[in-house]
C-alpha cells in the first residue's frame, strides 16, 4: 500500500530526512516511532503530498506522491499533529464540510457526518461549536474527519499526544477497529508503548534516519536481554570504546557522542562485562563508567535514539 524509498529533505541546509525508507502492506498498522525532531511529521507531509522531498520516492496505492498527488489524496485520510478542527463550526459542520470538500453530495455527506459523530461518541455535542470541545473531543473529531471518504490509507500524526489515559485508550480502540476493517494505517508516536500495542511493525527514526525496523518482538530481541554501557572521559577515547563494546556485545553499539556513552546489547550479561573490561584494557582506555543493565522496552527506544541523554541514569 505504501512504499517509501530513500527520502531526503533539507530545510535551509539543515537535513530533516537523511534517507528514510519504509513499506506498509495492505491492512497493516505501521508505527513511525521517534523523538522530537526525528522527522516523523516530515515523512507524513511527504506522504500526504504537502511537501516535496529533495530526492527519493513515495507511492501510495501505486500512485506517486509527486506525479499523481490528486490520486494520492483521494486514497489517503490524514489527521495532522495539530488539530485542523474549525472552532467556529460545530462538530457536525466540521465533518460535513470535509465530506463536501471530498466531493460527496449533500445527503450522503450529512449521513456520513452523522454516522461518524455517533461512532466517535460526539453525537451529544454535535451541535455545539468546536471552540468549546475538550482536547480529547477535538482529537476524536480530527480522527473522524480523516476517515471521510473511506480512504484505504489513514495517516495519523501523533494521534494521542496530549490525551488523558482514557481518551488515549479510546483512540487505540478506534485505530484497532479501523485496521480490522482492512484500512492501512501509518501512525507516528513518541511512545514506545503505543507502537508496541498497536503496530504490526515499527520503524524507529532518529535525526532523519531509520535506526531500526521490524516487529516489536524483533526490536526487543535486538535490544538483547541486557544492555552493556561504557562512558569515557574524552572524545578521543570514543572510537576505542566503540570497538570494545562491539567486541564484547557482538553487535553494533549505539553511540551517544555528547554523553560519550557507548551502549550495546549483551545476551550473556556478565560474560560480556568481563569481555569489555579486557577489551578496554587492551585499548588502553580508562572508562569513567562501565555498567550492565537489564533491557526494558524503553531501552529499545533510548538505545536506538541518541537524544540528549545524560551520562548516568
Ligand atoms: N518547515 C520547516 N522549516 C524548517 N525546519 C523544519 C521544517 N519542518 C521541519 N523542520 C525541521 O526538520 C526536523 C524534523 O522535524 P519533524 O517535524 O519532521 O519532526 P517530528 O519527528 O515530527 O517531531 P515532533 O515529535 O516534535 O513532532 C526538525 O529538526 C525540524 O526543526
Ligand atoms: Mg511531528
């Protein structure tokens, strides 16, 4: 349903996307997981034809986002990161307007708006201006608007950010129902728990690059049962620390240059710790901190992304 190949995008010389590729099968839920500024919204904007990439390709349902933008828009429903609800209009009018803009005739547009208001438990407030809606109601109205015209792909940019736990659960259920109907879904999130719960597959991006992809089980397995970390005092010791961690863990370490921290999955925990000590001694590096911790779900995410983390945790 979706094929994204090697997207690159710069904003005034600052790279936002540095080669993002992903694919989503029909009826699949894909989570695009990443911290602030990772490039999630930029990917969404390219896919929904709102932004031209500098290079790379994206296709939705076989349609190229650059060559056939109108077809892509027809196949796609989108709920952006920031609400597109018109405060002056009522809930009903908001949905009716979108339905009409999508080319529906008056009667079906009215019916669709009514059905969606029921489905998203907004029927009671349907006649009230959206200005008086709570954040959760707004989010639900946005989600409802994304479904108008029964798009085969629904793109949701951080659909639950800022929602209370109950509204979040509601949204999760609705996403699940949508997928059960065969709709393909791309959702972005900063929450690993959300990706884990909803998605068939997860693509983790950080600083415009895909840093991991696969099912959540695979990502957790890749994170290993233990995490081994080394913190060094000087920048010129980093390369040696990376070599030592790679040797000890038998996998490619993640590097946090600011924290001068190197981390690697280590299936055999203590044994890996012994190996890293030997390797560091051989490199002639005196580490500031060396440690072994158990991998948690968050480690998968934190280990893969390299945002400004402190030296200790
Ligand atoms: N229109 C723009 N002009 C300049 N820079 C931009 C623009 N849009 C995005 N960027 C930059 O591109 C990078 C990626 O931004 P993007 O909005 O895609 O991140 P994100 O993953 O959606 O983050 P968030 O979780 O905060 O929504 C950031 O460094 C951002 O500052
Ligand atoms: Mg965003």
